[in-house]
C-alpha cells in the first residue's frame, strides 16, 4: 500500500479529496504536525477483503496429523455402523 505524508495544514485544506483518494486508490496518508506523525488515514477493508487476507496468510501452512487414508475413510452410516442411542 502506498503511503503519502502531508502536513496538518494541508490536510485541513484537502481533507475531502484525500478521503476520496484513500478510498479509491487504497493508499495510506500520514498526517504530520511540525514534521512528526500524528495520525494515519487508511482505507477500510470489506469483510470479504479481510477474509481473503486471512486465508491467504494461512495457505500452505496446514498439515495433517493423521494418515491420509484414515482421513478419507467414510464415517457414520456410510461406514456401516450406527451411533449408539441413549436410553
């Protein structure tokens, strides 16, 4: 994500156009006061974007703890057994 630095005075004058820019281009704006960062303006991510980022982070990191053959075997009635009933 691209980052832009802007002084507080310039931010005050261009606030609405900066909001549009952040939303449209997914950029980040750091507002400074006397050269020191005081605020950060970032785009809001949709729930779908957050979910995709989380899934992308986890891709390729999982592993099976058991044997693949056992994992793929049918369970329940498909395996020929029925669950016990409580009486």
